[in-house]
C-alpha cells in the first residue's frame, strides 16, 4: 500500500517539473551579433521584426533576446557602419537560436576635392594678408568701408596713412603726385578718362561693388614698374548680392579761386559736353576747307573775352547694380558714372598744354 503511494508522489513531481520547465522556456529568438571578419561582438546592434515596431538591442557581449509568439517572421539586423542583413522565414516555436555575422559597409571614393574660397572683406582676414605679405601693404575691406560710412574708393583711400587726395584722380603719396602712382582693377591696369591725369577717378567705384582695396607704397615684383608713389589695386566683388542704386553729389572749391573773377572766352560747351572743332572740317581737302571756313565757325566760338566769377566745383556719381538670371545662372551687371566740373585760378603763372 505504501509502495503505490510513493510511486504516485513521484509521478506527480515529474509532471509538475515538466510543466514548470515548459513555462520557463517561452517562445523567443536569441543569439549573438558579431563582425564577420574579426568575430568581435557588436554591442548596440538592433534586431527588428519587419513591418512592426518590435525589436531588441544587443548588449556588451553582442547577445540579444527577442520575445515572440509562435509563427514565421522576417528579421532585419542593422548596425552603424555595417551592411544591413535581412532573414526571411524565421520560424519561432519555443526558443530559437539565430546568430548574425555582419560585414563592414566600406565604400571607396576615387577622388575627393574640397574647394574653399576666401572672402577678403573682413578686418581679421585682411590683417592676416598683411602679415603674410612679403612687402609692406595697406588694405581696407568692404566691411570696414560700410562700418565707417565710406561710399566710394576715393574716400576709402583717404583713410589710409601716407595718402592724400587733391582731387578726382589726383593722389599725393609722400609728396609724389598723380603721375607717380598707378591704379589697377583686379590686377589689370585701367586708363584714366582724363588726359591730364594718369590715375582714373577713384570716386567712380562705389563701395557696394568693392571687396577690398590694397595699396602698396614700395616696389613689388608683381606690379608694373611705372610708379614710385603708390600702387592701388581695386578688387571688385564677384557677385552683387542685392540690386542697388547710389547717387552722390559734392560741392567744393579752391580758396584762391572760389568767388574770384576770371577771364573766359565765349565757347560752345556745357557741363555735359566739351568744346570741340567742327568734325566735318577735319575731313575736307585744302580747297574745300578754305571755302568752308569762310562760311562756318568751325571753332564754335567768337573768341570774345568776358569776365566771370568762378563758381564752386561740383561733381556727382551714379552707380547701380542689377542681378539677372539667365538659364539658371546669375549675371551681375555693374554701372558707374562720374561727372566733375572745376575751376583753377593762377596769378602771374605760365601754363602750357
């Protein structure tokens, strides 16, 4: 009787242990994620069930455990710097062990070029340029010009040491006048519209079109050898960021000229035009010319001398910039004009032209 009781207890205990073990062994997928080449574990790799938000992350040893219900799933494994792997038809019934070995996602580029452009507008950048220069230079950028309220290049040059401006296109450097200086635009020489001055009027260039001004008062290998005063290089901006229109007007005069009487011949001309000879007379032969001058005033003046009072010197500038898009590209247009009228009175002097 006692023997049967003991066997019943044993069977009950075995059944209880079996049920407990089945409860502990829930349905899941687990395994280890490693580097295929080195075999090192990959901590932080993600294992996700395709089409759901359910997933797991590997620990420091590359181990992961993903609880799932019984069924068939598609698992996606991903890790930064490694190729993504996808396993379809993973059947889960109890505990399923599935290891992953990921490959490094290495891409080879033939050539990489990094292009940088230095904007010479700020004070710190221009100061570094002065320090690196092999000869003494002075410069001024667009930011400094805007900060000081400078409207054109002539006003900017006045702020540089050792340079004074006597008039439009007339610079004095260490006592040397206009003929001893030289002006370039982006490194190329530009001719003056005034035959009496070598330098082009610097007020012709508004500050809105200038990136920086560089002035050298010593000889340099890259400059032209026709100056001993100063070499002024005006560098314009590559692109006008905004459309602009600037109008400037100035009035002045010389102390020994303004308000004094002067003698002037009657001539055909105005503020916007210069007196000139009749162009038709220049094309005639001698016979026709002799008869033509008897009937016409080819000099357009009566040579009558009159006394007038000298008016103030006047000048004005007009500059504008416009940006146009053509076929997806931007075309920047710059227009600048300058007009000056001045008088000079000389007493007991001889002037030859």
